[in-house]
C-alpha cells in the first residue's frame, strides 16, 4: 500500500515550513515544494526559501529548477510534482507538499485537466494586457465567464489572460477547467495551518524587514542582471517588483518595504479565503504544541 500524500496549506508566514519539516521527520517523508516562485534559482531571500543547512537532512524537491528567464506554468508544475510524488512513494516514503501557491497545490492533488494553448492568441492578449491593463481585461472576462472572474483577482493579469485564452479556444467557460474538489489519489490529506490575523500580520512585517536586512535588494540587482525584467512570471513576485521599482527610482526604499508588507498581507488574506472554501482541509493551530500529532491522526490509513 503506498504512503499517503500530505499537503500543507495556509497563508504565507503562518508556519507551514516548520510543520513540514516536523511532519517529514515524523513520517519518514520528503518535502515537495509547491511555491510557484521557489522553483527559480537565485530567488531565495524574497521567497523565504529554506537554506539547505536548515532542511534537517530531509530531501527537498522542485526547488531551483529554472532560471528567472524561463516561464513556469501550472501545467508544467503539475507534471513535475506528480512525478516527484510517484518517485517518493516508490521508495516507500511519504511526500509532504508545502507552499503558498493555492492553485499549484490544487492542480497537483485534485483532478485538473489543462486545455491547450495558442501562441498567437496568447501574444495578442498579452499585448492587450500591456496596452489597457489587467482590470479592463478582467471586466471582459466577467462578461463571458463571471464564475472565473470571481475567482481571479483583477490585478492577476497572467491568469486573466489565460482564462480569456481558454474561453476563446474551447468555447467553454474557463471555470469549467478549474480543479474539482476531487483528489486524484484518495490517500491524500490537506493540513491547514490556522493563525489569527494580528499574529500573522506581525510575522509578515518581521519577515519583510528581515528580507530587506539580509540582502533582498542585492538579490534583485543580481537577478536583473540575469534578465529578471524580461519575463512576466518571476518579476511579478511580491517583494521583487517593489524592489525593481525602488531600483528604477520610482519609490524610496522605505516605500518599497511598506508596499511589500501591504502586498504580502493582501496575498495572505486571499490565500486564507481560498483555502477556507475547501471543506476537506483539516486545520491545526499554528501554536498548538500537539499540531504534529493532530496532523498525523488526520492521515488516511494505509
């Protein structure tokens, strides 16, 4: 019987990383990254990527796969993650998924089929995105697929473009291709890290201050030299876009810090809202001394 698949979810800075290490140690597991930005080499400080020395000797997968000039897609990530999970289970170990990208986690654990793409149509929509902005395209999406528009933030231009592309290609709503609440493998459990908003906001503020103090600006400078500004995927990451603006003279360093904190708080609220809609998630308090045992008790029997 294969080992279960454990997916840790929750807001950024809620304590998922520490719990993933504790669970991997407890279960004899290996960690699979599900953060969309930690796949990039060199994006370390701004993504809170755990340094190798702090991984407790636990194998970690899907980190540092791409240069910042290479675009990542959910479909690609789905394939990589499912391959990694299968390999881990073949070795009778437990895959422990962890990361803040809700769509990536759902794409991995749930039934989620990806419609095709059309390069010329994508380029046309991206040109419109540049010309009129994501909010105008989001309004268009709301007219043809209100359900998808309700699930996509107006400032997430990349996802708005993808949704419009799918509608144009398939003649069906983009929402029809979104993941269903149905696990691909029934031996799957999602553990959510529950944390109150004031504590989370304090953690976010400390994390952002630490990022800037430990070299985020220098990291962005190095990545810009490698082509960060040329690819939409990586350069829109929170913290990175604010530092790019600072380096371009569009804002002060203090403004970049505060804007990063504000954007991170907003992102954390969107994450929490997304995960709270999933009734399958078993929630454990971030500061519960028994959170590891409670998580283990939630696992399906194998």
